[in-house]
C-alpha cells in the first residue's frame, strides 16, 4: 500500500543563503576550472560529432543515405568545424589528436 506520508522528506536548499560561500583560497582554482569548461565541451562535441559523421559516411557509401541523413552529416561536420576552431583558438588541438 502506497503512502503519502512525507515526514522526513528532504527540503529544498536552493534558496539564496543556504550554502556557505567558498573560501577565498579556492576561488582561483574555481576560476581556472570555469575557464576550461568551453574547451572540455568543445572536445566532447568534436568527438561525438566525429563518431556520428563516420556512421553517416558509412550510410552514404551504402547508397542508402536519405535527405535527413545528409542534413545530419552536414550538421556533424559543422559542429566539428566549430569545435576545431575553438580548440585552435585555445591552442589545444592536441586534445583532438592535432586534427
């Protein structure tokens, strides 16, 4: 039998002031991590799009590519190009094999 008794249920803690501020000593480390997020995301997007592009290229070689597949392949290539540009600007092409 199900119950609707919520005694002991967790309460929300996402209101301002519910968490302690970060100590000053960790703020520079957090700033470095936040600066790396776009690079990490670009690597993830590049690698995912590259796998998708390889899969779609195989479909094209089989002669069974649809218009939607062709659009998906073009989009994957656009994502790869944008990620490549971001990584090149950051000097981190080494993260995707220097491509």
